[in-house]
C-alpha cells in the first residue's frame, strides 16, 4: 500500500536569467515500510524534489504542476496551517549538514524537546525523558542532551538530527545526504542505526545520496534522477545487476571499489544540461554513448520494463547489449572525443594522436610509481619524530602563560619517508591529525618538535630566501573549492597569481601558460573559462581550477586534502584520473589525504593509516585492503559500503568514535577501541616496525602472536 504518491510533479526557480525547471514531471510512489534511494549528480533536482514534497522551497521556488499524495491527502493544495502539522509529526527531514541544522546557541536536548512539545501536549519533564530514550536509541549518552552543538563531533551531531527526526514517530523520514563528509566508521555506525530503526519501527524512508554503495546497503528500491527527471526506477538488485539507462551504467562505472580493478574507473564525460533552457530532446543525449538522431529530436517516454522497473530511454530494449558496451572504458572515451570536437567547433576529424593523448589522460591507470621505494636517493621528504601541539585555553585567564598549561597533541612522533613520484594515501578518521601533518609539510604550520627534510635539507626555521625557494616547489589543494577560491577573482587571475607572486615568466607569457594549464586539467576549451568567476563553475570545475592553480608553477610536491569529498561520483572519477595523470606526466609527488578508503586505494601507490596523531600502518595500496594487520586499518576497510545489495557486511569490529588518547600515556593509543587488546597493550605503546618488505605496522598483536592467531 502506498504511503506517498507523486504524480507529474514539476517545480522551478525564478532567476534573473529566466525560470529554472529543477523538477520536471516526476512520478513515483513510496510504499509503507519501504526504503527508496534517490540518486544522481548535484544539480539534478534531488534536494528540490525533497523540498517540494515538504513545501519548504525558498521564496523564488514554486511547484508549477502535479500532485503529492500522502495517505491520500494532496499536500500541494493543503493549507499551510495544516501542512505545518504534517511536517515533523508525519514527515520528518534529516538534513545534510548537521552543524547548520542545529541552533549553535541552544542545547541539543532543548532543541529536541521543543520539537516534541510543539506538536504534542506534553510536559517539559516527559519530553526530556523522551529525548533521553531517543539518544539511547541512536547510540548517544543521555548526558549529551545538555551539550551545545560545538561540543559534539560530526557523527554525534548527525545522530542528534536523527533523534530529532524520530522524536514524533513519523511515518516517513527523508534523509538528505545524512552521511556526507563523515568518517567511514562513523558513517557505518549511522547507516546501521538507521537500518536497524527502520526495520524495527517500520517507517518509510527516502534516502537521498550520490553514493550508490550507501544506497545499496540501505534501500529496497532506487530512483535515478537526472536533469530534473526520473530516468530509471527499479528494485535495488535490478539497478546493480541489470541497469537499463546509460546514466545508471555510467554511475556504476565511475565509482572506485576496495576490491575491484584499479583500471576500470571512468567518469561520465561532460556535465548535466542547463535547466534554464530545456530542449525537446533526451536530457542525457550529449553525454550518452548510445545517442542517435531520435535522442536529439524527441524526448523519450517513461517505458515499463517489467513490474516495478521503468526507464526513460528510446533504446531500453537494447539495454542488455548496452551494458556490455558501457563496461568498456573506451565507450565513454568516444563520448569525450565527440564533446571535444563540438567544443573546438571543428568539422575535421580528431587526430589519432590527440585521441591517444586524451586516452592517456583519462585512463592513466598505471598503479606503479616510477622509482623504487627501496632506494634512499629517491626520498623527497624525510620526516623524523614530528610533533604538533596546541595549547588548550578554556577561558580568558588561561591566556596568561603558565607552567601548568595544557596541550592537545594533534601529531605525535610521526616518522616516515615520502618518495619522488609516488602518490601516498593518508587515511584515518577526522581528528586523527592528517590535515595538520599535511600543512606542516608545506609550511602552513610550524612543528612543535621534530624535523622535516625536503630534498635532503631541513625546512624547519629556514631563512626567507630558502623558504621562498621551497614554497615554489610545494603546493596544496584544499577540500572545499567553494572556500579556497577567491569569489572576486576570475579563473585567469586565480591561476596567474602564483606566477606573479613568485616572479615566474612575464605578463606576455602568463596568458598562454594559463591556457595550457587549463587544458592540462581538462577544462576545454580553455578560452571559455579564463574570464569566468567561481560562482559560474560547477563543483568539479572549481576543483579543477584549484588544481590548475597548484600545478601552474610546476611544483615537485602537492598535498591534496580531501579534494573529492564534496564532489559527485562521476566528477570525482574525473578528478582522481586527473591526479594520476599529473603525477605521471609531471613526475609529481602527491600526498592524498582522505577518509574515503575506496578512493585512497584506487589513487595511491602506498597507504599510511593515521590514528590520534600517529602512523599505525604503512603498506602498498594493492596489498593493504586484503592484508591489513592493524585492527584500526582493518576496521577502516571493513566499514566501506559494498556494491552488492545481496551481500551483508559484518559489523565493524571497533566501537565508539575517535577520542583523545587513553589516560595512561604509555599504553597503545588504540587500546580503548581495540577488540583484541591484551595486558601488554595497556602498559606499553608499540612502535612502528617492519613486518615484511614494504609493510610497517605498530601493533603488539602482530609482534607477539602473528596475524593467524588474531583474526
């Protein structure tokens, strides 16, 4: 029986350039007790659809046609006073950004009780008891109800939002990217809690995400959205085993896996269409490898494949053969050639040489570095016992220097080498010290103790002239391209600035240099981008500009700090391929920081896992997923969602979230969360030792018992 039924729903935004049709003729239903996944790239209309269902569109947004039936009540025509009673009580929302969804000056417990009391005649005391029950349900201590949002970790804040969504026992919960940017272990805990609550309480769920593997583990059916339309609607097993729309096939091809080949990652070329100017054609035709004339002249109908499986494609009856063709990376390269030819406005065939250049850039899958990891002469960075401490000041009085001043240790005695030409992946939960370590390597932070040698010379406390020389050789790509680019700078000014600051070349050469580097990062034609501002670019284009700014001075080393965590799956694939290409072509050394183990494994030559400021394991990327020795590394890989909905992952073997080190400073830093800890772990901190060739691990279990007796 249907709980929610959407019929031919359309919504649009009024803009200075015209009306943007964000949702176009959408029809589907959600049954009672069902979990439906809504997937697609950013800008495809997922969040607008969700806001339309709840009627919380911004002032310039409106529903232009269609109906939304909830328990046979049309929400579109319902008066606002009655709609307010539907929200939260019957339909609740888990927002994407927990920090933005919570009032920063209001205790989280009061925010939950306020929600309960706004819809129910209940006393403050009983509402508080209800809030305590909800916190226990989502895995939080009831005492945390008295905390302010800033006192909670990201995972804890997200659990608060989930508790708030459950506070009125709604029939339908809409989760809009609830685990985006969360650590893989925290994500795993939240997904399991949501699935458990869903099965126990029987509520319906709409899960919005661009992560198809998260959808695989949480949903019964999936709706694929593209350019404001539902292009495929089917059972979750059918989506992964028998996708019928080329867009669905491309999404699966673009996502890296822990166990899959490192050679089959291919992004969907191009970008979604401009929804300001919808044409009477298939919205995916320009990016589709199977597009024909009819796709350009006529929009496809929503065809029924079988009961419960619908697809919007002219060639749905060729899906079986198309799946085989789409699995070949060269199929999507042909689309890239076609788009490039259109962009350069040439009727001449693209040369084989140019095709080969693009092929090397898009399919650079050589996972081996150019140098041996055993030769000391190839060491670029030598890091020795590196420590970074921050003083803790709780009040105004603590500003006064004191011998009893407390410190927080972000990086604790890191010793390792980084080799020329390699991509070193640095993995771990938020708060483990990854970003702090990366920033010290490029001199954005000063170490408290220890030493860093770059090309054989120390970079600690060097004079200005040597410091300037060093800075020309290192660059950093930050996580958020929305914040790392100056909104008042054009693309040209953004990229040329490092050349001007470092006195490289002259003004006559700069323009051609910028054009060349834009081509290197696959922003073609380059002339179309030089005068644009950041707000005129997509998220993937912004990140490519950030990478272009980093490589324009031809550095030897780049720190890429979570460069794809905020990007869609197909855009992410393009950036990952780009980084591999740049590493190979420019002999560029990259420190790739991420908590996304699938991308770390795909991109890196070696992987180092970090916990509470220490490196606990280092090994080859091809070896580590299957042969991880440290319990923390094993847990990180075990928490990665898998693409097979029929396969159930076992629970991650560690509990809780990353916290400060145990009270006994001599014990193993992981002892509080380790399921295998024994007496020695509580007394002595293990050191990072060689277990076998190219594999270092810091664990008493490996030293004393051997892996066969542990796992």
